[in-house]
C-alpha cells in the first residue's frame, strides 16, 4: 500500500499551522467586532450630547414655553 503522504511530509505541519492561524484570526475577528460595538456606543453617546447641546443653544422649544403657567 502506498503512503499518501510520501513526498509531502510537511502536510501535517502545514495543516496544524493553518489551524492555529485560523483560530487566531477567529479570535481577532471577535475582538474587532467588540471594538465596533464600543465605537458605536461612543458615537451614540456623543450624538446624544450634541443634540442636547444644540437644543440648549436654541433655547426652550415653543411647546415648553406654552406649557409654562
């Protein structure tokens, strides 16, 4: 019976290396996804602050002025 790996003794090494690299890449993708979530949260918080500041600079809305006694 002929050995399949004759002449290609480093296939197992290559497969092992690629498996390790795939695991590392998978881990990095997970980290990057979490960083995107964090960036989105910061952008949302900043947007909220900017909208509040913009409303404050214009003064109270007409609805607020009318509702005062």
